[in-house]
């Protein structure tokens, strides 16, 4: 029996395994379905990773490489090309992970603890329901990224991108540099969902127009994309008649959001938070199932991999404590999203497990300036988070001190966006 | 001259105001020293890191990710892409290996961003 099995060998899985090993747990196994470790970072060849963790601007493969080296130095065992099918928890609390690969065939692997780090996948055209056929030439931005950056295969010459999330923006620059003509990026919201720096260095640098409050209402072409209809939307996101423009193109890239990949979690009975679409977790990333932990994009979609690594290290620490029987399980606090906040992670906090503080990650619902995020227990304000500007695209990291929580023992932590006090 | 811009040196994306001329610039709105450097550079000689790929033979996949070791002038991005499209490297390659010296006479090398063993 393994002490810990880690499902998914991306940055979250690697950081979790490394931390668990450092905490003194030896019998760890990482299972990865791809042909190499590193996860989605292998295709993210652009720079901008790791400023918090390594104080340098690394590319995705470089960032992944550092964690792969750490895992190799610690001699953590892993299996590649290994697909995890499902997981169950037996009555005696043993976890059984069912997996398959060519060499070992079908395996039922037992573990005391499991860390779920399967990442997320992209929403597709079907998932957002654009009318028209589904001709060749419609790709999710991540699929196009993998084709171009890893296989060297260009997906087209005349490109329209729907969605201004970071992947869409990064691909606008990438395809332009590779000689394609990116005609525009359409965003249904009145603001971009990507980091401002990506708008500057990916769109503005190359004079690629960003059409805010615009969406695609029809895809023309039966075998191959021939054009798309781009239409302006009103404040209720409804297309405005008479504003449609038909833009010829051979490629449509969709960058319309990511969904945590939780088939395995659901199958095992892990409770999913409807707001994040990922498991509800504790301060040390434990799900509702004792000994089952989750971290990274499988829990909630992160925009910075540094936060993925931070969160995953907590999961590694939690799993190590669980294996050694040191994990406290009495929940003191739950977190809730008040006005202006979309979701908060972790959902529950056991104060005894904290070192000196807990990082609460959250997303605001809309862009605001001259506001703060306040944290309340009952009617009492216990902490305030300031920023020049809050935008939904950038996850907020709100640190709450253990000493502040200890004053209350238990209750509900409520996060609210409020006007800045004069 | 006065210009407002977003600092792209890190994901904070500070809003900078850069004012001045010649050798004399003041930057406000930055949260750190890199922002000042970026603001002045953007007015005098805008530069970018270029991350891209080159063809690799004998590895598990056919493209090796690379980047310019430092920022190169913005105006040379497409010329650099042209030069790099002619580069073919052989596996094995280690992260940090130089795949092209002095790209477009910038004095800056292009380096591998991934270790790829030979297969
Ligand atoms: C296009 C793009 C651009 C980004 N740009 C930036 C950026 O500029 N800066 C930044 O800081 N962050 C960026 N990010 C975010 C960062 O890459 C992610 O937050 C990070 O990779 C998430 O790590 P993860 O380990 O949770 O997930 P992943 O990297 O997705 O890893 C999950 C792993 O689990 C494996 N897996 C899944 N299911 C199974 C299964 N059933 N069996 C076995 N293995 C399985 C997958 O193969 C994968 O290797 C970007 C992300 C994307 C997609
Ligand atoms: S000024 Fe400093 S903190 Fe602000 S974006 Fe630039 S590098 Fe980042």
C-alpha cells in the first residue's frame, strides 16, 4: 500500500508530492496520463511564470522543469502514460485508485491518502452553443496552442478569437508571430478576462483589435470555417440587431473558459462547490472525504501558477499529516461569498492546522476601483484587503491571521466588496 | 513627452505615467524598480522577450521551446522569427543551451527552455 498517490503530474501534483516527501513521507506515487510530467505548462512556452516563487520570469516549460528536477532529486516515483479511471474509498478508509497503462495493464492501487491534481479542461463551442455548423477550423485556444507549440502544426492563416482570457490573448500573439493574420479578439463582457499585461504585449503590440461587448453569433462554412458573424451585445449580453459584421476567416479559436476536471472526484463522492466547480477544500486542501486532498486547477481555475504551487504544497503537507495521524479535523470556520464576491477557497478552516495565517483565494464579480474587500465574522470586521483595482480576471489572495481567527473560535467568514472608507 | 502605460514586467500590471525627454525621465505609479526601468525603456527603446519554438530532430516531439536570453528590440521580433525558422537542432538539448547566437545582430542569444533527451 502507498502512503500517498498523486493523480496528475502537472505543477500542482509535483509541488504536492515534493512537499509531502519533505514532510517525511516516503512511499509516494505520481500517476500522469501524458507522456511527460509538467502538465499544461509544457505547451505554455511564453514567459511570465514564477515571479513570486523564483523571482524570475520563466517560461512554462522552465517552471515545470524546476519542479520536475525537485521531484527527481527527491527520487519520487511516477508512472507516465497512465490514465486514472476512478477512485474509491473503502470502509476501512483505504483508497483504491484504478488506473491503466500499456506496460502494467489494469491496476488497482491502494493508498492511505490521495491528492487530486487533475487540472482543468477548456470549454468548447458545443458548451457555449454558437449556431452554425461545426466545420474544421474551430479549435479551443489550448488545443491550437498544443498543435503549434508541440507538434509545429499551424492551424490556419486568417484567425478570429472568441474570448479574451489569457490563453486567447497569448495565442493571438503566437499566431501573429508565426505569420497568421489575427483579425480581432471578441469578448462578450465589457471588460477583458485576461491579465492587462497580456492585452498590452499580445494585442496592442501587434495592433490586434479587442472588440469588447461583442460575440460570435454564427459560424459560416460547412467543411471548413469560411467566416464568422460578429455582433455587438447590450448590457444584458443580448445581441443588438443590425450590428452584425461578417468577418472572413479560416480559423476560429475559442478561449471561453476552463472547467475543473472532476469526473474522478465526483465518482468517489467528493463534494463539489457549485461556485468553483471544484472540490470544497479545507485550509490544508482536504476534501469532505478524510484523506482525499485536492489542489491546483482541479479545485478552482488559477491565473498564476505560483498560487497553484503554493496551494498544492499545502495539500502535500495536509496529506503527510494525515498519513502520520497528525491532521486536526475539527472545522471552526466556513467561508462564504458576500456581495461582489464570486467564490472563496478554502471553503472550511480548521484553525489548529494553521501555521500563522490562511490564504483565502477569491474572485470578484465585476471590475471596481475605490473599493476594498472586508472580511466579517458576524457583524465584526476582522480584516481588510486593499488594492488599486479589483478585476474578475485576477484572483485575489486575502491573507487572514491565525491570531485574528483565534479570538472567535468558530463561525462564518464572510467576504464582501465595499466602498473604500474616506 | 508624457505617456500612460501598463507595466508588463510582472502580472501586477501597474499603471505607469512616464514623463520627460532625452535622458531625463520620471516614472510614477510603479510599485517597484523594474517598473521604472520598464517605463523609461518603453519610451526610448521598447524591447520584448521572444518565446517561440525551433525544429528539433531525434526527440520525443518535433518542436523545442526557446526564448531570447534577454529582451530584444520590439522592431526585430519578426526578423528574429524568420531567422529562427531556419534553425534545426539535434536532441539531446538541455535547458539553457544556446540554440542561436546573436540573433539578428542584437548581441543576444536564443536559448532552449526545455530539456529534451534523445530518443
Ligand atoms: C494556456 C494557458 C496559459 C497560462 N498562462 C499562465 C501564465 O502566463 N502565468 C502563470 O503563472 N500561469 C499561467 N497559466 C496557468 C497555469 O498553467 C496553470 O494554473 C497550471 O498549469 C495548473 O496546474 P495544475 O497542476 O493544477 O494543472 P495541469 O497543468 O493541467 O496538470 C494536470 C495534470 O493532470 C493530468 N491528468 C488529468 N487527468 C488525469 C487522469 N485521469 N489520470 C492521470 N493524469 C491525469 C494531466 O495530464 C496534467 O498533466 C496558464 C494556463 C493555460 C492553460
Ligand atoms: S512596477 Fe513592478 S510591481 Fe508593478 S507591474 Fe511593473 S514590475 Fe510589477
